[in-house]
């Protein structure tokens, strides 16, 4: 069995996050929503940090991908900020659903650009072997970040 490419792993994470958004939108239970936000935060932050370190740092050295990588890194920063604001807000607050919608739209926009334009540019930069190496590095980095989060 071949190792998963960086694209497969990022796409799988994107699907996981999408599922968490769907669960939050489907429930009115404030405690359930707050639990799901905590889970979303763990997923998004570990994903973003590992992606920045492993994928973005390597990809931004390619001139044709530099601009989209810089934009995506800024999107990570904004998503983390809005996620923190959502987490600090009670799910019973009238603004909670609106903030969730904004966060979901930010993430969906980011995923669309990443899986479209960025992946296309990256495929022109990396060999299949490098894509698999990046995948293995991404998984290792994400696990390291998740273990640090649990310890904190």
C-alpha cells in the first residue's frame, strides 16, 4: 500500500472539520455546541500548525506558489482568531450562530482555494515521492502538536 500524499491527508482533515460544522449546525443544545467547538479548535489548530510547518514552508519557496501560500497562512491566523472568539462566547448568546457561520465561511473559502489553486500549483512543484514524504511529515507533526495540546 502506498503512503498517503499530503493532498489526501489535508482533504481528509477538511472533511473532518466540515462534519464538525454540520454537527454544530444540527444541534440547539448549548453544551453539545460548546463541546463541538472545543473539538473543532483542536482539529483546526493542529491541522493549521502542521500544514504551516510542513507544507506551506516548503511550497512558498516556489515563486509561482508564494503569494497563495502567504494568503493561506493569513487565513489560518484569521480563522484561529474567530475560533477563539467563538469559543469564548456562550453558545446561548444570540451572536453565537452568526459567528459560527462566519467561521464556517472562512474555512470553506480557505479549503476551496487550497484544494483548487494551491494543490494545482503544488503538483507542479513536488514529485509524487515528495508528496508522500510531505504526507508522512505532516502526520508526524500533527501528532506531535496534538500530544502537546493534550499535555497543556
